[in-house]
C-alpha cells in the first residue's frame, strides 16, 4: 500500500501554558497569506499587518480576522463601523514590515485611497475586501472581528505568503517522483526550457527532495540542517553575522536556534556566539555522510567531467554576484 503520510520524528511537543514560545512557533508552521487591515474612525487612520484573516461564508459574504487587544490601533478598530482587508502581493514585504510595527503615522509614505467607511485601500495589493463590521467575538487576548464584504477588488499579482516565521512566495509543487512526465516536458523546446533559471529550479527540486530523505532520517528540518552547517563552517559566530549565509529572516533563524538548543545540538555562548555541541557535530557529520551518498546516487550516470563543468558554471555565477 502506498504510504500517504510518512512518519517523522517529533521536533517539539508540550502544553501551550508551559511553553508559550514553542506553542507560537508551532502555530507559525501553518502557512497563510499576509494582509494589512485598515480602518478609520473620527479622522484617525489605522492599519496593522495581520495573517489571522480567513474566509468564513459565501452567502452572506463573511470574512474574519483577530486583533490583539494591546495593539495601539485596537481602540480604533473596535470603534470603526468598517474595515478593509488589503491582501499583500509578493512585492509588498516592506509594506508588511511597515504595518507590522507600532507607532508613527503609518500612512505618511504609503500610497492609498479611501474605501468604504473611510478605511484606507493600499495601492499594489493582490486584492482587497471592504467590510462592514458584522459582529465581534471574544478571543482571549485577541478580539475576533467578523466582516460582511461590501466590495472586493482583485489585481493581477502573485501572493505574499508567510509560513514558519518567514515570508515566501507561491510556486507550483513539482513532484520529483513524477520523473517520466517531467523528463518528457523538459525535452520540449520553447520559452519554458530556454532559461537557465528554470532548469536550475527544477534540478534543485529534484536534488532537494532527494536530500530530504537524509534529513528525515536524522530527524532534522531543512532550516535546522542549514543552520547547523553554517555554525559548523563559522563556529562561534553570532546569529546576526550568519544571516546572510542562511537566506532566512531573523525571526525564523531565532526560532531554529531555539529548536536546536532544545534538541541539545547547539549551544549559545555568553556573548551570543553559536557552537555545535558534541552531539550536534555527530548529527551533522551523519547528515553529511547521508547527503554525500544521496547526491552521488542522484548524479550517477553523469560523467565526472560533466559534473565538474556544471560546478564551474555555477561557481562562476555565484562568484560574479559576490564581487559585483
Ligand atoms: C506576518 C504578521 C502577521 C501578523 N498578524 C497579526 C494578527 O493577525 N493580529 C494582530 O493583532 N497582530 C498581528 N501581527 C502583529 C501586528 O501587525 C503588530 O503588533 C503591529 O505592531 C500592530 O500595530 P499597532 O500597534 O500600530 O496597532 C502580525 C504581524 C506580522 C508581521
């Protein structure tokens, strides 16, 4: 029988009351879009980044989101009769960070126009929903706001996503096990296969899925293994100096350090320097052994000269970017 859901080791478990930070990280595994919710009341404009937005009902058209009671804009959201949900596009990370911080006139350097009930509609979004507040429900330290959608607008963009504490973009899932079909398509001539980037992306998908076997066998996530490799390469470094090598946001990187510390694989020195523990080094070496074997298996049948040439081309591209 085909295994639909492979067994993976537990990374972290517990009672949310004992470890709220771990609970929050666990909630953050759930991927969402990113919105900026806005409202206006008595001349005051407010906006905050929110990923708690969700669709509720088609008939009547209802959506919801939850607002933290301690946020500065909360009193205005509570008092306003309307709110607007601005769903961000993949080009709007800066806007998400901007509205994710408290304080200042958030609309000063942002281009927007008034929507229904005065709620600001931001430019450049993926779509927006202008809502009349239909109900409010208590939700612990948050208030759940239900809105009846009075107007929606959609633009031709791709969505900004948020998962595991970091921003991402949506790309179609390429099933690496679907090789015969994928190979057939790759032979086809045309724009789809003309560019190196497309080819590298597909090749990366194939190798990365194969390497996942090794990570799963060692009970490590992609982020954990990437961070451990960086710490082993630059031992004693602080997290902020490793960030450029990690291709990770600070939030996700900090979460990953916490996980590795809890797993007994990484220790943080008094000045914030990161080092692998002895167990961490052993686990890292075991992972590298597996990765070498898997990569060799995936590259089998390709001559060493071809592999060396391919490495050369990739290295040149990377070096050129580094010296530019
Ligand atoms: C990706 C992301 C999602 C967020 N989702 C929510 C949310 O759903 N509800 C909420 O109250 N705060 C959320 N926040 C936090 C607020 O945006 C943040 O507390 C902001 O500073 C509030 O602004 P204010 O204090 O000016 O009201 C989120 C932040 C980010 C970066």
